[in-house]
């Protein structure tokens, strides 16, 4: 689409929205006396009978890549959507995946969701959601296609960076404020991908088999929290199959659990091309079909939207009576409800974009989410001392990490690279840079090798490393195909692009090396014992370089904690330990054989020491956790278990610590994980001060999903409460009893 058409579409949209306000009021005025005061439901009751069958069907599928039709004659607006979880994506063309080429669609790129999860700070997640929602509103989006809460099951999943880690409790606590924040702007969040899209490999076809316990205890809780605690207005179905039926129109997932058990009143949107059947889509709860290429017309043909499963074939089945009109009316009701929450909401704000508050939140999330993994000999922080040379090595010191990655790709107004961030912070230190290795551009679905000469790059990097006082290696993965990117999984657990070899060469000439790992995934780190400093920085968006410099310089004390386990080797990961039938599956059939033992649950229970544990992260100061208590020894099912402890900052710097409370049930009628996260609290502490922290847990949250009764079951008896600052650093255990 050319710019002119794109602009005319915006104008069309603006006019339609204006038209809607007047027209909708007209319609209501005819039907009711006090239109705007009446509840949304009665407004919807009055609109549905005015619509023709065709108009209603038209509302249930796309009219372009990212919009749906309104009903112009009644002032019912179009709906406009945009990716994604970390920022509002640049405008896409009407009928193709090409960018529309607008010049007014640059945004703030916020850190990736793994980083947000690593903050363990729900309040900050609320700020993230609110600020991002403001940008979506400014860009006139009604639905933001995020956040993602698929569980981190394998470190090879190309999309883990878009999600919130391996623990359902952490993901639930972090996703709720994000959604509420977005929706305060009258922009719908769309939590995705429901459900079990835990790998990209074969994502369109793989059939996932997983038991009910793991389904309810591990893979669904964050979605449930999004629905029941955050009141999310849209849910996106997943590409994969579950128990032989596509997830997007899966009878158990969408119809029974989401719309039945959870009483979800919002819209179920397909993923782009995840719909496969009219009858199932109609009957199992899909409301809005997007992105399908059907009947051989392909995703890029003009006006193929009429051939969508929820378009002409749906209309035909309605006309013949094969599908009852009430089925359609329910979908239209949900879509109208979403409109009343968003585009038809009176006094909706205008949003904001690229303002300093948004940049500040992006930087704060980066600061709080970066995880200090190793700090021998106080390698970090690095002082700004005259006469010192720092060799900054690695392509990731300068590479854009908002480009690539698939649908989460962003077009930020600016993106501060780590090298720029360091140069801005360090005035006295001499900073030199060499790429060391080079990869090609981040292109979807293709690997394009760099044309630069690998040997020359390596020789140059080793040379500058030799003459430097300190080496900072900025490596890890990137947003290219087969790295941290949608559409495919990583094909190796170790670092790509010859980084291990380069690092070993550098270590031959300089032992003073710190590694800055930019990734959304765990990687193998064979040379760990040879380096003093290691920082996990994720993908940090617009303010990346500043956030990284804040931590490296010590302007900000790190407080991030890992939202997933780093296994020492791939086979130590639960999914991989069961071989190919468990990951990636055989002939597109996959069985989650590890059941509930995902992430630290597996490592703890099977006593497999991880390289870095879930919940782990260092600080430049030190904390003591003392005086750990529960308020009682015995609890009833409706009680709250209050766990208190005193946290002291015993070091020389102000800092923040995350108190983590896990609970386990040693004797149970079913196999349980040794312990599960049930509460956490992040606190800021000035040096030398102490605070009492209270973590409150609902006793009912200790229930397990009992397959024998298809319901949650709170077993009576003894439980163990574990309190610490990482899943592998438990300071105190306390026995309690549930009566
Ligand atoms: C992705 C979704 C995304 C959609 C629209 C799909 O390929 O799986 O996460 O929202 O495209 O870009």
C-alpha cells in the first residue's frame, strides 16, 4: 500500500469514528430513552436486531491484515489492531505483510517481556502496560496484540522472549497489571497464544498431548488470571493443535474452559491463519477470524476475506439453518461489547507517544530486569577512571534488537545501543570497539550470512582486547531466523556465530572479561569459570544502552531475577530429557512427558543442579533474610497464610531484593514438585537498613488439579514453606498444616 492510501484509510477511520458517535446515538435514541446511561448490554440488545445476517457475519472476520469491518450505515466502527507485546508495531499494508511505509508510526520500544518478568515487580508491569496502552491509543489502535504468556518449556523456543518465563504464578502476577494498564486507555489487550504454543517448530501443525494436571497447573493459570483477575477484553487462539483439534477452535480450551468455566465475556481472536474449519470455529467459540489465506487464494490476494471460514461458508451455514443465528449473535455481542469498551467509549483519551515518561518507564524496566549472574572479584560495577581502556567487543554492542523477531518487530523513534549508552556514561575511560563476529540482517524465515570477513573481525577483536584493561563482550543471540525469532526454534543450545571460539581467543590475551548476554533464552556457557562477570540483559528496546550502562556503571544496583532456569546442558531441561517425542515431537505429534515438572520444578524434584536457577540474581550489595515466620502453624482452607521475614541490606549500597516464598507438599496422593512459587515481594532497602516483609498466600492456592475428580483439590496435612531469594537459595523452611 502506498502512503497516500494509508493516510486516506486513517482519514476514513477518523471519519467513521466521528460518524459512529453521532450515528450510534441516533440508533439508541430510536430504541431507548436514556441511551448512554443504559448498560452496554442493553445497548447491544438494541443494536443486534438492526443488523442483517451478512453485516453480522462481516463483523466476524478481517477486512484487511489488521482491521475488521464496521457497519457504516449504523455507525458501527471498524476495529483496528496492532502487535505486539513490547511496543506498537509499524503500520502494515492493507492486504500484505509489507510495511505500509508511513513516516508517523515510530514508537517507544519497551523491553521484552522476559525482562519485565525478571523485574518481579507487578507495579512496574502496570506502568509498562499503561504507557504502552497510551502509545496504542495514540496510534488509534483498538486492540493491542499482547501480552504473551505461553510458558517457557524449552530454551529453544524462538518466541520465549515475548513471554513471561517458566512459572505460572510469576506470569500470572505480572500479566494482570500489564493488562489493566493497557485497558485503562480503552485499548483492549489481547492475551496470547491460547494455548500450548510453547514452541515455534511445526507451530502450525503440531499436536500437543498434555495431561490435565499440567494443563491446569502450568499452562493455563496465566490465561485464567488474565481473564478473571485482569478482565482482559480479547484472547488470541494458538496455531497448534491440542488433543487432535486446533487450539483456536478447540472445544475443551475455548468453549468449555475459557468461555464456560472461566465465564469469559470478551472476544476470541484467531492467530493470523490459525483458523481451519467453519463448523468448529463457529461452534467452539472463535469470534473473530484474522489472517487466514483460504481456498488457494493465499494471504496476499485482494478481497480474499470473503472466503474466510467465518465469512461466506459461515453465512451459508447460517442461511441453511445448519448453524443457528444465536451462535452468530453471541459473537457479534462480544465484538460490540469490545467496541463499547474501546472505540465506542465516550470521553476516550487521545493517548501519548514517545514522551519522556514512556522512555523513563522503558529505562526503569530495563534497570530492574537486567540480571547480574556472576560477579567474581567485584568485576562490576566498572568505575569511570582516567587511563583505563575498555574493549567493547561483539556485534550486539551496536546491533538493533528491535529489528527482526517476527510480529514483535518494532520501529522505534530511536534505539540507544549498548555502545552508545556506555559512551554517554563514561567520560574518562577510553572505550574502543570491535565487532568480533558478524551476522547478516534479521530477516523473517531466512538466514542471510554476513558478507564481512570472519577472520579479519576476529583478529581485530583479539588485538584490541589484548591492549585493553577490561573486555566487555556483548554477545548472545539476536532477532534473526533460528535465534530469538518467531516462526522457528533455535537449532542449537550453545552460542551461535562462533562466539565460544572468539571468547576463548580473547581469554588467551586478556583474563579480565565480562560477558553481556543479550537473549530471551538460556544458552550454554562452557567458559563460565573463565570469566569474572556475567550479565543477562534481554532485549531492552529504545533505552537499551542507557539501561545497560546504568547497571555496568553502578548508577543502578541490579535487582533482576531469572524468570526461567538456565540448565547446564540441554538434556537437563525437562522437555528435552524425554527425547524427541517430547520435543519437538515425532511426525508432528508431541507429548509433554515431563507433565507438571517444568523448569525449576523439574530441577528441584529430580535434583539436577542448574547452571543458574529460577529466581536467581545478584546485587552489588548484600542482603540477609532473618526471622522468617508464619503467623500460625495450622490453617483452614479459607485462611490466608502470612509469611513474614526481616530483610536487611547489610552491604554498602542501596538496593532491592526479592523475597520468594515457595510451598511444597512432601506427602501427597499425587506426584508433586518439591516446591512451587506461591508468593514474592520486591523491596527497596537503603544500605544498613532493615524492613519486615509480609507475603500473604491463600491456603486454597496450595490445591493441586486432581484428575480423578476433574477439579482442584486442597489436600489436608503437612506442607513445607520455603523462604529465600532464589529457588536454589532457601534460607528457612517452616512446616505448616492444613486442616
Ligand atoms: C503471531 C501473533 C501476531 C500475529 C499478527 C502471528 O504470526 O503468532 O502473535 O499477533 O501474527 O501479527
